[in-house]
C-alpha cells in the first residue's frame, strides 16, 4: 500500500492559496440569455425593488447605460434623494481616473451639471463655449451694469460660482506633465 503524500498545508509559508480549496466553487452565471460568464454584478429589476438581476460586468454596463435612477421623481424629490445619498456617502471620494475623460461622455458630476444648467448650456459643451457663455451672462447681470438690483447681484453670484465649478473641473481633467 502506498504511503499518503504530504499536504500542501504544512509549515510556513503555506503553499496553497488561502482561498483555494478542494471543493468546487458555486458560480452564478450571468442572467443575460446565452452568456456563460460569471454573474457577479447585481442590478435591480425595477426601481425600488429588492429583486435583482445578476450580470457579468459587460452586461451590467450595458444595462446601467440606460438606467435613470431618478425616473418618475419630480425635480425636488430627485434633489432630496441625491442630497440624502451624498450625506450617507460623505466619506467617499470620486476615483481620480474618472477625471481623465472628456466632456459629454458621462464624466460630468452633479455639481457640474447644475453649473451648466445655470449657464443654460448642454452637457457636451467645450470649455471655450463655457467661458463665452459665462462672459455674456456676467455682462447682463453684473452689479456695475445694474446697480442696486438685488436680483441681478444674486444671478451674478450664481453665474460666477457656476463658472468656478466648471473651471476647477476642467483643470482636473487637464493632464499637467
């Protein structure tokens, strides 16, 4: 009778990986019909539903591309939900690699989108157009042009803050070598 071989678990260093085991691992496949990849990305089947699809990364990205989290909510409710989520996730920062994309490809933050709304611009606009729109708006509502007008002063302040937000975002996107 042959002697039993030595296990790979003896001594230090441990020769077998810590996650490795001899049992078969249960793998959930992607819920997309015909896909044989591992389905490890949960996605809601409908808004505010606990039921989930489990997609591979490629199909999860495809599914999420058309997903509107604020669908069916009016502007006030959407802003309330967004601020509640920001309060819950205050300790998390946006990953730096998201800042490398150009404008119009979904990389604009919510603050940038609100700033573009103040300047009445589209999300895919270039920074040169942002600068032109800021200057035109600032000339319309500048306190020197409309002295004593409190509403114009408020608008000028909003336009200035919006421009500063967009300027800071553009500087983050630029690569400084």
